[in-house]
C-alpha cells in the first residue's frame, strides 16, 4: 500500500510538472513593474514534491540495513570526502547569503532548488520502472503539444486562475510573437509562462518518445506515431530556436549512440521518425514561410531587439562575474542586482542572462558553481553507465540551457532539469 501511494504521487507529479498553478502571497516590483523572480508564491505541485520526499525518506531511512550500511567503517572511508565537501558547501552557503538584503527571495530560490535536487534523488531511489516514468512524461508532452497547437491556430492563450494560465493575444504588449512585414503571430505558450520554456519541455519529451518507441510493442506504434507528431508540431509552433537546436543535437546523438551499439532496429525506427519530422517541417515551412523567415533572418525590429539584448546580457554578466567571483550576487538575485547597479533596459523588464551556466556562476560564485557542476556530472556519469541512450536527453536539456535561463531561474525549469536527471538514473533497474 505504501509503495502504491508513493508510486501514484510520483507519476502524478511527473504528469503535472508543466502546470503553473500557484498561490501568490507576496507580490514584488522592480523598476515599477512586476518582478517575477522576487514574487513569493507556493506552487500546487510543491505539495506533491515534499510528500514524495518525505515518504521516500521514510522508506529509505526506516530500513535497519540502511543504518548498518551507513555506519560501517568501510562505507565511511569511501564517503568521508563527499561528506566533508557537502558540509563545507552548506556552511559556505549559509554564511554567504544570510545577510542578503532580500534574503527571503533568495531563501525561496534555494528551498526550491533543494527540493528539486531531493526529488531527483527520490526518483533515482524509486522502485518505479523507468518505462512508466518516461511514458507519463511523454503523455504530459502530448497534452502540451495539443494545447500548443490549439493556441497557435486560435491565436490566444485563455486565462485560467486554477490552471495557472495567463491570457495572451498577439496584440498584447509584451506578448511573445513572431513579427512579419504584415502581421504579428502569437507563439505557443502551452501551460508555461513563455514559449521557450514550452519548447524545452517538448524537445525533451520528443526525445524520450524516441526511446520509448524503440522499446515498444508494435501494437502501440500507431498511438506513439500520433503522439510524436503532435509533440513535434507543438514544438514547431513555439518558434523557439534554442529548443529546435536542442532537439536536433539530441536526435543526432541518439542516432550516433544507437549506431555505436549496433542496434539496427532502433536506428531504423529513429531514421523513420526523423524523415517524418523533416516532411512535417517542409509542409509547415511552405504554409508559414514568412514566420520561419522572420525567425531565421532576424531583419525585423523584434528579432534585432532580442539579439541586441542578449549581447548586452552577456557583457553585463561578464562584468558581474569579474566583480563577484567568489560568492556571486546571491541565488535568485541576478535581476535584483541589475536594478541596483545598471540602468533600466529600454524594454522595461530586467531579465537574467539567457544561459544557465553563466547565470549560475554569476549568482553562486565559483565555489558553489563548481559544486553544482560536479553534481550534474555525477548524474551524467551514472546515466552513461546505466543506459547511454538516455544521455541524448540530458545533452538536449543542457543545450537548451545555453539559450535560456528557464532551467535555472524559475520553479518549473528547476523541477524539469532535476526530474530529467533523476529519471535517467532509473534506467538500469528497469
């Protein structure tokens, strides 16, 4: 019974991951505009997250064999360097950030980051088969793909307080659109706060779908084909160039690994899907050529503004890192630092630099950043040892993180990042 409850909560959390329902108990402003990164709120999925962490803790720590293993001299001799490093990082972090002027904002960021890491460990320790986790994640991606397609063709995002959806239309100031010489076209948001975030999620879901397809029975192929096409079309309608690139690199790496493993069946399945994706792309390219041309050529005002902003962001981030190399500006406080030291941007809203590695280094400083990198490498090595094919999912996620801050700066992004890593460690036991 205990396992069934934990299994249900875990799978429910994975499926509900994209939804942004939350209770805002402390609004914040910066530059006289809403400050999303300083808003104090509690997401509905956080309830599931901490229930999963607590129940997993009871399951693991409640076993007598666990304490016998932990208390053994042999185990301590193997683990003491990691224990020492972990304790040093914890003490360093507390001493560095306890005196921050907006410690409550930084504390919220850190609590969510810790919760996300704990969840990834829970997934790694889970007795749920990887195939079930992957299938639920993919089904969630199919749902987001359907929502994205509907939003693109209706050209609006319908607001819903209970589902965490904000209203958007192409005519709204600040809405994410593709601008051509004659029109503004709304990009698909899904249930996320920005199209690029949806694009990252769908790119990951699509590659996971490829892995599922290669191991599925033939009777499920029609459903998988339909689902993959929905996810792919939804991804196209986000018009997220970073997500498109992440997908391409992930699929190529997937093909290379299958070729190295001499898995001819998986190579054939993947090749057929790539051909299908290419055909769909050609059809959509012909139907919506002005939109694709606008995103590729960057010769209109919005695209030029976006590119100029990103160039400026990297210059500012470089200056911040050189000024605060050791302890950074504080976790979750990059935009707060910008408001205190830099002129307000012309577009009115302070944005983190669109690269999770650069952003993490600027906020944490070199020591904490190296700890973060070491943890990611540990997960990647474990994934490579258990099942190399899943590394294509991780690489796609990291590539997407080079073009957006979502995976570091926002709750849904942090959860997505660590859920993907935690799921990957489960492959071997399945």
